């Protein structure tokens, strides 16, 4: 990681994070190679608490849908298909009808809590409801099919009774869309879980780390991790793979990953509140521009915004992506966006990572962070097929995001 002047900075720490039983980097640090640079996490060998959460057989991830995990929510099992897990958002979102009928919900109690809203920039959906504190359990199954409790977490979940299609949404509108093209309300259904970071700038200013189930765990494999002297030493973070999610970073499960430092979110008050990963993007072998990258489990297509996207959009053009930048790339590949008989398609220089299609814009209008408004930026949402070529890890303590190249063919 570099300091604000671009000078190399050795990452270390000895101060205890209050209430978490370890220091800010689990008494370890990270070694800078150069600046800008990728880094390797230095997690002490006695930090071993980790658990693997398998994706269910119902998951179509990464090729054709999001991963799904077994969960109990508010005391009720969510079903054998599992709950959709999305790295493109933060927090659990549940429709009022689903909450009342499937999860022991009480609407009068829900309305006593903080007003809540969440905007999804890809679908232009604005969800409006209440943040309801809820206990969650992540499961696997034993050979007989019996549920095994892996993690327990308590977070506010967004129980919504209204959603809007809101193409012109800005954050200053809050929970009510001022110019909706569609509005639904009442006993709405739906359920998904967001575990992403750095999403506040995309219409999710309320979706801070306290809403992320994976960052608010209090029990692992039946043992508390909240005690200062707990033997369950852990490094807060997780790894996403094609078949599972691993909670708790260790020296072993981060081996061969290359990490890049993240910036703090503007006005962050939570030490776990980090901005999106960065990348550089070149269109048709033109200038590389700095921007942001979201490795999204939620959708199989790629989304791109850059002023360099050709206008009108042609039947074929190239998108060269380097993470985090050209000089110290920890990974990258080239996508060829295509149109076949009017239908979108794509090819990739890296086996398996071609998105279903590329949704591109050269206006780059993206919802901003606190204060509302829109601004221009370069942004890439990789789509879920990214995980055919990489594994990705988020270090919530040190503020690092890392990827590991799988054994695939890559040609830049």
C-alpha cells in the first residue's frame, strides 16, 4: 500500500481492535514490494479460525446465476435451495410478504426500527422498508443431511414493503423515488444476501459494514469469537471461490493470492469500511484510464462505463482490464464485446471468464456517495464468470482485496 504521497508504506499494527480479540492486522502485516504494487498478506501462523461455507446444488454459479448458501433467518430455515449471495450489494434484503410468511416476522415491530432503503444501479430498483435486527445462521450438511451450524451473525436486515423502478435516482431522494416508472407495494416477496464492500457510492449509502453478515459474526462452529482472550484467533475477511465461500483468512488459505490496498470510504467511521477495488481500463487499445472494479457474483453479464466506449456502440470492440493498474497488475484480461444478430455476446482472453454480454455506456452516469448527485467515472462490473478464472479475497481488517489466478489460459 502507498501513502497519500505515493511512497511505499509497510503495513503493520499492534493496537487491539476493541471487542474483536486481535489487532488491526491480527498482529501481522503486509509486505510492500513497490509502489504502486501488489502485496502478500502476512498472517501469523497461530491465526487458524476459518470455516468453509459450501454453495448449494441449486447454485448456477458462476456461469448462469448467483451462488446460494444454506441459512436460518430469524429462527426459520430458508430452504434447501439456499439464499442467493451477492457481492454486488451489502446486507440482506427481504420482502414484507416473505418476512411475515416465512421468517416469523412481525410488521408492527419492524416499523419501530430505522427507515431503510437500497438502490441497485444495475436494475434501477429502489427498495424501501425498515432495518430489522436479525440473527442469522450459515449451515452445511453432514452425510445424513442434518444441518451443521457454521457461523452465527446478527445484523439489521432490510425488510421492504415498497420497491420502485427509478431510472433517475439520486441518493438525496432517500427511501422514496421522485420519478418512478413502476411502483409495487404491500406483501412483496423476495430474499437475497449482499456481502460486498465499498457499495455506498452506488446508491447504498446505508449499506455499511454493520449490515454485512460476514463482518458481524459472533460464533464459529459453536464457539464464541467475541471474547478478548478467545482461543479462536481469526483474521476478519473471506475468500469467494466457484464452489464455496471461506470465512476467516489464514496464511494457508491466502497463499498465492496477490493483494492490492483499498482506500477508506469517504467519511468512514467504521474501521472495516473500505472503498471498491481499483482497475485500469483501455478500450480498443487506447489510453488506460483509472477506475473502479466490482467482481460481482450476482449477474453473468458485464457492465462497463467509460467515456471511451465507442458511440454508437459497434458490433465488436475490445476491453482491456488491469487490476489494480498497468504497472503492477495482479491480474487482467481482455474482453471482446460482440453483437450477433442483434444479441449481445462476448469472448475473453482468459478461459471461462467471458461474460454473457457487455452492457456498456459512454455517459458513465453513476449514483454518487453521501450527498446525492451523479458523476462520471470508469467502472467495470466483471460479472460472475470472473470466478471461472480467479478466486477473490477481501481483507476487512487491513483493507486489501486479492485475487488468485486459477489454472486457466490467459492471454493479454
